[in-house]
């Protein structure tokens, strides 16, 4: 019989989202990982930077374990930071720096998760006073949801860049089909959409 381990289960789903986001950068040029592919500027490296900051805030500051011991970077959530500055990488921020920060965030988050029980109480400083008190369990679920949501964004952005698809490396979760099959499938969906639209 397998003993239930809720913390291990939650961490596994968080790690899958983390791995998927980093994998979506593989094999792409500096231009492709930074270029905005939606009207709101969604880009792959910005997604990684954003989720790194989410983890550092929720698993760090919320539980009295801040990551930045000194002055945080200029894009960190302060009154002076530019809106949306955590969603894109400046020219001086390299892929290695952002991915490195994300991996450091994993370590920092994992140490918080390991050190505290799921019912440990934290306080989210940027939430309204009446909602600030949370449990580690609540934050884990919130961060998993956010990470997986952004991994889905990364799936779409990567497919727009070079047609590459897949949930995780070696696990695409798609029915088999060559390019001709997928073109036919897409054409069929377009026909149905037009037919229903009248």
C-alpha cells in the first residue's frame, strides 16, 4: 500500500510545471525567447522571470524567509518598479541569469516547503489586510496553478515560434500525426467554425 504524502504530490506537480517552462527555451535564439507574440507582450523568457518572482515572493516573503537579503533588483515588486517589469527580460539580463534565478527560486522554495508543515501560517504582504493570512498548503496550490497556467502560455508561444509542441520533453500528449494530418485537422476545425458562424 502506498502511503499518502500530500506535500510530495504537490511538489511533484510544481516541479513538472517548472521543468516545462525551462524546457520551452531549449534550442531557441535570444531573439525568439524574448520576442513578444501576443498583443500584451507574452514571451518565453519573461514567463520564466515572472514565475521565478512569484516563487520568491510567495515562498520567501510570505513565510518570513526573504530571498533578497540586500537591495532587490529594479524589477522586483516595489512602488518604484515599472509596471509589468517582471514579465520581460531587459537587454542586460541574460537567459543564463534568468534561468539561474529561477533555479535558485526552486531551491529557496523547496527549503521553505521542506522546513514547514502544510498548515504553517504565512502572511502575504501585498494582499489586503483581511486576506493576508494563508497556509503553506494554500500557497503551494496557488503557485502550482500559476506555474502550470504559464506553462500553458509557453506551450502556445513556443508553437507559434517554431511549431514545437509537447507537455514535457518526451511527453507530447498529442495524437500521432504528421504535418499533413495536422493541417487537415486545423482546416476541418476552421470549416466547422465558419459553418457554425453561418
